[in-house]
C-alpha cells in the first residue's frame, strides 16, 4: 500500500495518536469516511444522469 511497510505505518499511527490524542482518532476516521463516501457518490452521479438522459431520449 503506497510502498509503506508495517514499521512505517506504525510510526504514522503513533504520530497521529500523539498529535490528535486517542479520543479524537475515531472522530477523524468517521469524518474521513463520510467525506470519501460523499466524493464517491458525486463521482457516480454524472454516470447516472447520463443513463437517465439516454433512457429519456429512447422514449
């Protein structure tokens, strides 16, 4: 994954805990997940619009 091994990922995780604190990490994960989900939905939205236009033009 991005050329990172287990030691590098451990160092990043440790730095995140030191910077944000253990209570803030789950909240950051949820926020990141919601943001990525919204981004993915927006990327799929134009495809759905094109399909709807194609179906309307066939009728």
